[in-house]
């Protein structure tokens, strides 16, 4: 089986490529490298002992994408390609509608031409908006995402549902990620954000390694036990395994299947900070500052449906998430840059 | 002032072009003619006594669109171009996401390049989904549109709001149409649907003129006075005048402004049928059949905000809507075809 992985050089993409290779799939990656480096895939190939085929292609470039489908006999697509910085999405929303929504539309057009109708899609818990209760189940109503990034994820979900309803040959898995963190246990691949990290863990890691002065904790007055926001952090290798589990259900199935990929456990910002201090062996300076607009108090998954239907469960602990992040960060203080 | 009208050869577009010309604007139309004929614009020019500049351009063709913006000094855009058949949208949803959402994205990209940031957008009351109460006000929550066509309208509204929030130079009027019917009082321009009409009035007109055997009335058991669905029918010339009124507010304004364009009066299917029988002078055969999935019982506007802010009110009666439709239909039984 050959799997096309869009955005495969990125953080979650590269970890998923590794799991796919280890499971015996052939892997073809397209990535425009706007937020990733080809080095990640070299390391994935090294870790797996097998090559990844890589093409520097933007999925909006339909003619280039056609060449990839012509050159390889693709059986299914795992679709990561997309922009993901919440703050940036409020500043340049059209870039997000173009890369994410229009990019997915172009991908589907070429898939259809080549009779490839299995797709695993990187969605996000952001589609729930501010959920009325936690844990969040897949049958909760999708809410109003609080930013353009989130809206593009919801639009894509709806587009895939409309397409599936119109043509029963398609098979879509919508994987709603909670908060991916950590790195491969080898410390050889991990998250390499451009510029100032948008997310908590890479930010903590850069403070811990001395690249940044202190952590800003956005909001200490949420209605939670310690006043900081609660999220469901999931180890990126657990997440990668979730993609594999979803893919295995594909071959004799059709329709749209939605899965929460989370642990089911909520952790506060301060809990994550403490866990990271244990992992790195020293204290990490932080300051509690104002809440960020659009942030919600608490969000964590009910992951039981993915367990029941896919036989998948996240098994890695917060201690492993922080230890693996620290291992990656110390071994690669400048990420994949030389 | 020069106004670019996308989809200007279509039903509402052509009536709006006429009002723009009469008000002294220069008009440039781009239309890919997928659901319209250039003949409509020839007749508009004839009625106005002034020429419309026409280019056969698909708005998704960015390089062709740039040529139009280079050739004319455009001050604002009235954006009708898009597909609108609810039933078709459930069968080929990607065509709708491409033409409507991606088409609008391409248009905005070129407008931005040419520093044109005034846009009047053809939205629809469908963005309210199934409203909890009637009349519907602009501050009602947008609901879940019941079909892909409606979803594309809602996605475009959200995209425009995101763009405006990111860059305050833009100015958008979102015009939420209720149910446009009728034709110009001359009978020279009107609605010329491809194939079987999707909407009530052109269908009634084709039965009345003998082109179709009978009218199917979808659902006689709605919780309404006579059991048939209630809608807010608005004369297309009133609607065209609403575009003009919105445009007049543009020059010193920015942000996103949303207006219901409706009469505020609900009429049932059987009431419209009776009114049409009066207009055409004979009875029209009909049959009550099962409800259509996705149809709602009742929807009509509270148009007071458009009145207050734009000084606009729909003034034409149901009798005028049916009489003008009949005049157009009898004078042009085959629409714009020779």
C-alpha cells in the first residue's frame, strides 16, 4: 500500500510518516516546506531504515499534484498540509482560506481524477468552539470556532461531509486533535516551530533551554483548580498511531467517520510547567499575564469512540511527553537547522 | 463611478445593472455565461440607453480578472457570480465550493491588488437555517444551512468578516435576499432558468404558459394557515434598488454591514398561485406532493434595518410581481433564446 502524506515534513506529519513506514506502508510526501524542512524526512528515513519519497509540491498546484499521482500508485491520502497558527490566521485570514480550504479542494479534485477516495484529515478540537461541558464527545455540536484557523478546519469538515453525501464512494476519517506535544523517543525528530512558538510546549522548551527569558501564562483567573487553562495534551507518537489505526479501517468502509484523538485527561498550564521542570531538572521562569481573546477555560476529549471503533488509545504519560520534548530540544536546540 | 458587476448577465445581476446605469454609474460586467446569456445585457443597454461593458470571464481565472481591473478603473464590486441551485449543490457540492467560495477568494485577491475594497455581496436568507421565530432579524444567529449551496453562502460571509477584521480598509455589504421574483415592468428582461426551474415563480410561469403540465407543491401539511410553506417574495427591481442603496452608503464607510432584503410579508405557495392565476387570467393545475428534505415551514424578513440605515423599502406588491413575471414569460416564452 502506498500512502500520500500531504504536509508530511511537518511536526505531526513526520511522526506519522515514521509509523507508516514501520507498519510496512510505502510513503510519498508532498510538502511546500513553508513551515517544515526536508531534513525531518531524512531523519524519518534513517529511523525507519526505509526511504520516504519526497516532492516539493504545493497542493494548490493541481498540475504538479497530478504528476505525483501519476508517478506513484496512491491508495490513500493522509492530509496534514495546512497552516495552523491561530494568531497569524486573524492577521492574514485569506492566506488560511487559500492554503487550507482551497488547498483541500484542489487535493480532492486530483484524488477524484485518479480514483483515490480514502482520506484521513487533520481536524482539530477547535471545531467544538467553547463546549458546554467536558469531556467533549464527537456528537457534540460543532460550535463557532474563535478564529479563522478554526473556521477553515470546520469548513473543510463540512465540505468533506457534503462530498461524501453526494458520492458514496468516498471515505473520510476526520481526526479531531486535542493538543499534540512531545517528540519521538529517540529525540531525532520533533517540533521545529518557525519564529516564536504559538503553542505551550515548544515555548516552555525554549525557555527551559535558555532561548527565551520566561513563559507568559495567558490567564490565571479561569474557573479551574489553579486558575490556568486546562487542555488535553497528547503525545505526538500516540497521535501518529491514531492515524495508522484510522487508515486500517479504511479499505472496506465508506462515509465520514469522526474521531477525537485525545487522552481524556485535562492538564493545566501550571501542571505542564511542573512536569517540564521535572523533565529538565530545573525551574522555569513564568509570569501570569492577561487572558488571550478566544481562549477557553477547559477542553478535553472523551476518546472512547476511537478506542471502541479503532482499537486505539493514547498510552503515553505527561512525564513521557515532557521528557521526550526535552530530549529533542536539548539535542536540537536550533531544530532542524544546521 | 465604475462598478464591476460579477455575474451581471444573470437574473438579479441584469436587473441591478439596469438600475446602476439609470443612476449614472458606469457598469462593467464579468460573467462566465454558465447560467446566463449575453442577450440580457444587450437588452439592459437598450432599456438604459447606455452601454454595459461585458467581458466573458470566470472570476476564478485570476489573470483574466486582472486584465479587467487593468482595463477599467473600478470603484466598487457588486458580486453576484455564483451557482444557486439547491438540488444541484447536493449532487455536485465541490462545484459549489469551487465556484462560490474559491471564486470569491480569487475576486478578493485581485480587488486587493488593485486597491478596490468595496464589495456588495449576494448572500441569502438561507444562512439563518431554520429560524426559531419570524420575522428574521439580521442579529439572529446564523444557523446550519440545510444544503451545500447555503453553506457556501455562509462560508463566504464568514470569510468576508475575517478579512474585514484583519484589515479595516475593506467595506462589505452582505445582502441577505429572501425570495426574488418578478421581472422588469417592461417585460424585456426577466428570469431565464436553465432546464427545470428550481424556484416557485418561474415554475408557475412555465405551467401557466403551457410549457409544463402542473405545479408540484412540496408539502401541504406545514403548520401554516393553508398548510403550504410561507416565504417572503420580493420583486427583483426592489432587490436591485436595494443594491443601489447599499452602494451609496459605501464611500465613507468600512466594516461589514448585513441587511435583510425582503418585504417583511410572508406569502404561502397557494397564495402565490392564486395571485398568478389573477395575473394570467386562467387557473393553473397543481398537485400537493411530499415535502422536500431541507425545506422549512416559514421564513420572512424583518427589513427594518435596511429601511433605517439605507433608506430602502420594498414597495412592489404580489400583484406586480406576478403581473411582471407573466408579462416577461408571455413575451419571451423561451427566455433569451432565439
